[in-house]
DNA sequence: CGATTCTACTTAACCGGTTTTTCAAGCGTG
DNA sequence: CACGCTTGAAAAACCGGTTAAGTAGAATCG
C-alpha cells in the first residue's frame, strides 16, 4: 500500500539505490540484464519518482508558474486566460511539467509572488502576461535570474524573451476593411492604457487612420463591460458619431452592441462593430460579431514550449507567433449614407 | 547570491541546524535570546524554506490541485471556473498553499492525473468539480486515500466530503416567481445530463412544476451557446411554446436571448428568460438577464478552507454553503396574454 | 546532599532521490 | 605473470529541511 521508493526496488533487485537510479535514468554503468530486471520490478511495483526528492537533489521543480493580476469578478468573463491556460497545459502535460496558478490583487503582490516562488524553488520559470509600460516585474525577474517568457511584445521586453502576435498588421487589416466598406469615422475603444499592447494597437490604429484618411476617435477603458458601454454611449452621443467601432476585447464589444440596441441604432445598418479577441461570445449574440481571431490555445502551447526550453537551460529567442486574422460576421457592413 | 539554507543560518548563529529549525518553527526548546538571534539572522539573510526539502521530510507538498475536464474552447467562456479559482486562490495564498491546475481532455486523463499527482506527492489534496452520476473519480480517490473535497453534492458524494449550494430551494423560488408573473408553460434548458447538479435541478424543477400546476418542458445540452440556441429554437417553434425559459448557465441564456431577437420574439414581452449562474455576461446584454446569483468567489474560498483543513489532517464534514438567490432584471416580466 | 527533572542544546538519522567516489572482477597485453 | 584498463556495481556524500534521541549544566526536591 505504501508508495515504493528506489530503496524498495533496490532491495527486491538485490542491488543498491544508486544502481537503481542509474538504471531508471538510462545512464551507462549498468548491465542490460540488471537494467531490465530493475525496470521490470519498478513497473511491477508501480514506482513513480518523488517530485520533492528530485527537486531537492536535482534542483528542478518541474513546475512553471503563471500569476494573473486581475480582480476576481472581471477575470472570469474574459475567455482569453482560460484559453491560454488550456493551451499551455496541453503542452506542459505532455512534458510532465505542472502549472502553478496564482491570482493576485495588485502588481506588488505579483512581484512578491515571483520572489517567493523563486526563493522557495517552487517553480522553474514563469509566464509573464499583461506586460505594462515600465513594468517593474521585468526588473525583479532579471534581478532574480528567474527564467521567464513574456506573453506579448516586442516592445517593453527589457531583455526577457517574448512571444507576440503581429497586431500591427491585424489593426491595419481591420482599418482597411472598414475603409473599403466606406467608413470614414472609426472609433477605437481601447483597454488599459498602461498595457503595452494597448499602446501598440493605438499607434498602429492612428498610423493606419492617418494613411487611409480616416478620422479616428476613441478612449481607454478597464476592459469591463460597463466601461465599454459607457465609452460606446459617449461616442454614439457625440455630434459626429463614428460609423464603426473597434473594441479591444469581446466583452466590451458585446456591451457596445447592447448599448446600440438600447439606443435603437441598428447594427450593422447604422453602426459596424468589430471585436478584438474572438470567442464563443462573439457568435453568441445577434448579430454575431465580426472579430479579430487568433488561435489562443496554439499561442499558449508555443509559449509553454519556449518557457519549458528556457527553464531547461536551452536558449530561447524572442519571436512573432502569428498574425491575428479578421473574421467578418454580421456586425459589420457598408457605412450608412450620411 | 546563493540562496541561504538553515545550515548557513546555523553557522552564523553558532548553533546547529536543528536549533535553527526549532527556532524558525516556533517550537519549544530554544531560549528566547537564541530564538530572537536566529530569527534576526534569517530575516537579514532573506531565508525562505525550500519547499522541496519540506515536502520531502514533512511529507506535505503545500499544494492543492484542481483538474478541470473541459474542452479548451468551451472552458474559457464560462466565468464560473475563473471565479471559483479566484476564490480558492484568495484563501490558499493567505495560508501559503499553492494551487496546481491541470486541464484534461477526458475523464480517463483526469483520473490518471489524480494517480500521478498522488504517486509523485505533488499535491496534498484535490478539488473535485463537475461531479457526475456514477463518478469513477470518487472510487479512485477513495482507493488512493487522497484528501479531496467535492465542489457540489449532496448526492453522489460516495463518502467524500462535499460543499454544495441549496439549488433545490433556488429552483423552487424561480418557479414560484415565474408562476406569480402568470407563467404556466415554463421550459428548462438543462446542462449535461450526466452531472449530478443537472439531475438535482431537474428533479427540483419537476417537483415544483407539479405542485404549482405548471407544464414543464425542456431538454439537455452540453452547456455551449450553440446547444442553447438550438434548444431555444426548438422550444419556441413548438405548437405550444413556453412563455418562460430557465437556462442552466449564462452562456446558453445569452444565446437564447439572441435566438428570440432573431425570431422577433420580444423579451420580456412575449418570452421571459432566467439564467442560472449570474455573471457580468448577464448584465452585458440587452435586456439584462434575470439570473440566479451566487457569490462564487466566496464559495471557492470556503471550499478551499475545507480542503486545506482536510489535507492538514483536520476532520471535515459535508455541508451546504448557501442558497443562490434570484436577481430579477429586465428579461422577465408578466406572462403574455394568450 | 544525592537523585531527579528541566532547559537548551547537540548529535544523528531520515525523507527519496542524484551524483561522485571507490572498488572488485575480468580482460588483454607485453 | 604483473600491469593497466574497462566494466558493473557498491559505498557514501549530498540536496535542505524535520525530528527522535542523547547530553551537558542548572534548578528542584524529598
């Protein structure tokens, strides 16, 4: 009933612990006959290595960590994280690495978690999400020498390897698409202004607008549906309301759609809506939302692969993962004739 | 630069490892003077215990596990899990316990994960979610003797402690509310038929319907928006369509609302909609959905508290946590006059 | 006042692996 | 046949904690 250890195996095989260890790890110095016998006994006894013992002597925990810094209520609603985690998981479990998750209330707690995890050797590395401008975490991680990969970039990485998506191209394709439909007043309801990807999308949006002769407008939010609804109400109440709005996430886009419905502004007849971050949510509402789509689980898997490599001591470089593509649905159409 | 160990502290303090260990753990047998000195040195050197070493000698990993068995795409959309995790986290982090997360593809993989985690001593216990009728996991956990708490119940626990909510009362209050509004044909779009909570809600719904003279109808789904939409279309196309529909989760309720909009059936004038599982999603759409609301983070925190106790060897009993309450919003109204 | 109990430590073993060192036997070779 | 070389395995140290057992010296006690 008790869990077998290599000492138990050694006793049964009539050899010493070290021989068992060598045999189980496929290292030389053990005859084929002995090795086979040991492996058979280990299998028969249902032996599994103790992670704690391995971590203690080998120095590796076999765990990677993810700290998410979002308030409880808003966390749940965004499908992004769960999809990312799901993708990360798929990759890690095939490598027998576990994922440790921590939800924190603020950035300070997040940095404290990194320090604690590293000091306690609980994890071999961490995924860094929601990269901010002047992100303090970068410094902490560099100081600790902790393997880390940024889920984002290419700006603001500060020496850490990152994996990002080509959002600039995606933003451009959205603006081009809307312009082709005749829209000239396009608004963007952005997410948190401190996040790098908000900054980058904003830049790309303004560049594209300028080049294509479009009047941009917009504002930043905290990603919540409420904020999205408020921003939408403000935009639609202006004297020169936009004919198309691009939202930085799906939740705000859905909220924006509700506001339009509530204000009796038909979508897509009088207003076109585009959501960043495609998810079931976008297909759930009526009309279904045109969205910028990305295979998030695949992104998570690739990020996980890289962090696993990094924490195993293999060199990892920064890279661009993919270009999100526009998935046109019922919420976008020709601009209304003014 | 190297991480300090208790041996380092011992050397600096001029005592032995064991004295340091006793001092740091607040155990008797150390003079106050020595204890203070040791604590000061430990603080100064920035000592943190090695989890691996503790796990190895103490036998406890300081980690609790959660295995979620949902396909990647649908996982993200349901706010329930993230809220639950968030609540669990809040409680665990205050006790310095970490949470290990694994997303699996099927029930077999889930059981395999339990076995592996236990064999490797990676976790001290697990949270069991989505309890099924004849759930194989119960047997595995009992066989392993692994501390576990079921997030659900009271039926189907098979000896495991559980923490559930009084859904029977909640179901009843919903039916009473709808009957008071004049509804006599009420449908229920249920979730997965194999889950215990689906079975219990179904029973409660039929009991309440019978007692209150209501004609029930409905069907089971896989919780996805698509399935919810299909079920809604079928119900609304029947010769005697329901005047109110209760959905087993918020995603399906939103999908149902879209279907009604698409079929030009005004909500709540001609159809009332109630969602189980309140979330931002319900307030996001127009009209906002009447929902059965529960403080999920608080539920998660209580569950975490219990599992932490259980894995620490303290006895834990099964209990009912709370009764979900009805939050009336714009999607419910008086039954249409036929 | 000698025996006993406390106090404050030290010594040493242990948890379950990995890794370095040591050693004996078998082998070919000049 | 003495020598070095290789091979297969044992012995022992180590990772960083916890903990049972042992031991001085001081306090208590009949």
